[in-house]
């Protein structure tokens, strides 16, 4: 009986404690810390609002600056147009003013190219006729190295510039000696020999690198400009030597002189004699042979007028085609 009573008391006690445990659990659950997700959400939302505000402000400032720059550019353009119209005497001269501006820009670009290439010639003994020499010349002239993009021809731009510069110097010298072609040359053959020699002596500082230059000249894409320079030079030399004739000899002398120049140039590269004495002797002998050959051809009865016209036409056509777009200066 005592055991039964104890069991009944335990049952009643358990029934009494169960509701209390449930209530305590609910109270404890209510006392647990709430997750901080809502705080983080609020903080993230605040940051997003702040970032969006900053981006909007930045965008507004940049748009305002862009509008100001556009307005300044438009004002400058209007001022330039007004000045051009005033200088030209009316709106009808707008195209002429634009053309002059383009010419001025091109002249400025050409001047920069010449300045860089002149400086690059100092680096040819070290780097050869290469783009690297042009880069060094640009840096020496105060321009960034990337400006070598102005020279898509690469090393040939340097070779062509050197040839054009030397040709201009020689022509200026011949013009001075003959007073612009007005003075009569006493010995035309010696005049030609000295002119060719003077031109080849300009290559002496770059003799070791000149085979590379000749290789660039021989490339098909460069041949037109290179040959135009040669034909223009021999034409000027013959002109100042007193050759003003319009017969068949006019063309044979120029073709012959160009051939002798190239033959002497090749001989010059192999010559190790003091002062290149053997080269100048070779040049004189070839000139003498050319004179004898011309005399023989002029006395040959088989030289028909048809052949003469064909030869003359071929020479003129070749010179015009090769000289297309070539700037002698």
C-alpha cells in the first residue's frame, strides 16, 4: 500500500510539473538573444543608400563637367570660324581656311618627322637602319618612344630620309657651283665624276651599315620611292652639268649615270684602299666607257627612230610611275 501511495504521489507531482516546465521553456525562449539579421539588413540598406547617393553625385558632377567642356569647345570652334571668316573675307573662304589649316598641320607633322629622323641618324652606327634607331631619335628629340608609329615604313623611312637629305645637299652644291645652271661647265665628264663622288662620300660614315640600307631599298614595297630618288638625282646632276639636249642622248646619259652610280656604290662597299682611291678610279673608268659607248651608239646606223621612241617612252613612263607621290624635298 505504501508503494502504491508513493506511485500516485509521483504521478500527481509529474502532472503538476509539466505545465510549469512548458511555461519555463517559453519564458527561456523569449529570453534568448534575437538574431542580428534585421540590424545587418538595416545597416546594409543604409550603406546602399549612401553608395547610391555618392554615385549619383559623382555622375552629376561628371555630366556637369562634360557640359562645360563641350560648351568651351563650341565657343572655341565658333571663335576659330569667325576668325577664319574674317581673315578670308567672308563665309565663302571657309573651305580655303580649312585647307590651309590642314596644310599647316601636315607641315608640322613633317617637321616633327624630320627632326626625329635627323636625330635617329646619330644612332645608325649602333642600331643600324632600324626602328630602334628611330625610337632613340624620338627620345633625344623630346618625344615618347611610341611616336615611332609615325614611321610605318620602319627602317626604310630612315634610309629614304638620309638619301633625300644627301640628294638635296648635293643639288644645292651643284646649283651654287653653276649659279643655278647659268654658268657653262668646261668639262662635263669631270663634273659628273665629281658629283657622283661627292654623293658617295656622304655614305662613308655609315659604310658598315650601308648593306642593310641597300637591302631595305631592294624590297619591292620600297623600290618605287628608292628608284624615284635615284632618277631624280641623276636628272639634276645631268642638268647642272649642262645637258639640256632633247635628243636620244638625253635619256641614255641619265640611265647610264644611274647604272654607274649603283655599280660604283657596290664597289665602294668592298673597297679597303686608303681614302677609297680605288673606288674613285673605278668611277672614272666607268664614265670613260660610258662616253665611248654613247659615241658608238650615236654613230650606229642600225639605231632606228622606232627604238629611240620606245626607249624614250619607257624611261619617261618609269620615271613618272616611280616618282608618283614622291616628295623631292
